[in-house]
C-alpha cells in the first residue's frame, strides 16, 4: 500500500506486480477492496494499480463537490507519481465509468484500452439529480445509514442476494463505514457530470463494456447502446450478476478482461 500526496489530498493506492499496467477505478461508495478478485488474478502477469479515490477508503477527504474531472485529474497525477509512462488499460465500475469518460477525454494518450463495467454515459435525469442532492444532505446530517439502506437493493443482482448473503453483508458494512463527507462530495460530483454520449464517438481506443444481466442501475440494453456509439467497442453480458459484476461473478469478468487485453 502506498500513500501519494496530491496538491491537497493524500491518496491510498495499491501498486503490485510487473508488466502492462491496469488501472482499476472503484465505484461509489466503495474502495480498492471491490477489485480484490481482479487484484489476485492479474497482479501475477500485470502491473495492477488500484487507488482509493479522494474521499473513499483510506484516502483523504475533500469537502464540497468532487467532480468526475477532478477524479480524472487525480488519476493522471497518480500515474505520474508512480512513474507509469506507458499507456494503461483503464478499468472502471459505475462511478469509475463516469470518471473513465472524463479520463479518456482529457488524457487519451494515457490509454491503451478502456474497460467500463456497469455504468452509464447519459447524465442524471432531473429526478436522479435531486435524489443525489437530497442524499448528500442526508449524509452530512445523519451519516451513512439511510443512504446505504436505500442503495442496497440495487447494488447486487437477485441471484447474489439469494445465494451469497455473506458477500452482500460484507459490502453493506463497507458502505456503512465509508466517510459521509466523501460520499456526499462524490454524490454531488455525479449529479453534475457531463453528458458523455456527446463524445463517445471520439474515443478511439479499443473499449470493452461489461454489464451484469441483473443490473437495474445500468441495464444491459443501455450498456449495449453505449457500445454501439463507440468506434472500437464490444459488449459482454455477465449472466446472474447485478451492478457489482466484478465481485459477483469474478471468474467470468476476469475472463472477459483477459481476453480483451490479449487482443490489444
């Protein structure tokens, strides 16, 4: 585990293994631990870089709003600090996918490939934006309990909820333990994010989109539409997985990632 000092914030980051670099970017409101199955699988053949984003895990917290652009800039600085000079395969889930679009727009030269799991390209609807703003207020006033309670039914697929209660409980606890201010700043950043559909066609790197069959937050059809709008994209559906496909079905997700990287 390394600590990297950015201008105003300390970032906790895993940097393991040697070879082609893969940058794994977690979803909301998780941390580096959501990639544990990928860390184990890929660090023997690749250089695996997994940060806790600003406000999450063991990284420092920034008050106010943290934009997707800010997260993307942080990742660029992390790669510089770690002396990663060759282009990376970026793999992000959910909010990590929102950051992926910004990263691809700002730092195209940094990318050899892009993997987006269970995410969206459209901005929030007015209703969703209001829900996020309400959620940020709730987090700041009352902590994580109510927000996590509301999120939990959507995070895992119905198969995982029925068959792997231990995993569901472990990650419910991780969300409850997250920093409320870090979560609030991330919620407001997601509410303000850009409409990535306007520049999907400009993303010229090979792209893999991965979606859980049972994901109700970013449904399969929506992920397929993103794939259709990109010049070099392919879509893989993961059966019996929900919004956290890399945790729910790690073998299938890792197979898809490995196959994609082998083609690069």
